């Protein structure tokens, strides 16, 4: 299976929601959001789903909304991004050695995909994981992403418990590093601080094999 389908409408609820948002916001992307970054990355970052006024608007993961502010800052700080801020698909930002995707490629109502929608989209994530180079690291932002990665690898969800900063060995020679999601709620409540996220990226950089 291909790692992405720009015309996918396999989830009726998500397809209907995209149509509703498109009617309200004609200039929004309102389609499945493609992965972004290096095609053969040492680091694959997996988020939850596009944000309504972020990736769903711009067509690039974590671009144009609050959730992407800290993520792109850290990517730049640790040498993965050419710029510390991602504002639009045509802003010239380039990812080096990193790629960003989502467990669900389409905007879900209230930012909450159903378990069935995560499962329906999972084959795309599985294809992305299979295309990674040997020894690559997967960074899961949140438990939904963590579970989606395990499912995409054909592993039981009980095999690896999600915890911020936890490290796991995946099938196929890949590794998994967990982090709380860099959502507005998590960053504003202090559940995820800049120092905590910086530590995750320092660890990620240490775990990625030298080219």
C-alpha cells in the first residue's frame, strides 16, 4: 500500500467533516495532509491528526497553529530544520534527516479521531515505517500516536507502555521514543515544558545512527 493518498475518503465521518469545513473556509486545504520532510529520515515524528486551523488550513503537518510552535523550534535547535518557525507550505522551510506525519491524515471533529478511524488510516503509517532506513527512530507525540505505531508494526499494544521519555524496540530494527504531545493544552498547563521537550530531542539526536 502507498504511504499516502491525497484523495482518500475512506472514513465517512472525516470526509463529511472536511466538506463542512471547506464550505466555511474555501481557502483551507481540507484534504488528507501529506507527510513532510526528508524521504529517508533518521527520525520520523508521528503526531495525532491535522489541526483545524493549522495543518488542515496550510496542508503541512504542525504548520500554522500553536502545536507546531514548540515542535519546529526544537527541530531547528537540534539541527533537523532550516528554520525555527513553520508558517506556510511555501515558506522555504526544509527538514534535514527528519520527517513529520500523523496517525490520522484528515482533520477529525473536535481533534478526536475514533479508534476505527485510526485503524483505517494505519496502513499508510505502516508503509511509512517500512520505508524507513535501518535503525531509524520514531518519535510518538502522545499515546494515540504511540499505539498507532505499535499497530502499524504488527505489535500488541500491551508490548510497550506509553510514558513520556520512554524508549522501546520495535520490529524491523526500528526504535520508538515517546513524548507528550506538544498541544496547546499540554504546553500551557505545564504537562509538557520546553525543557522536557528539549530533553526528548537531545535523546532523539543521540539515538539516531550516524550516516
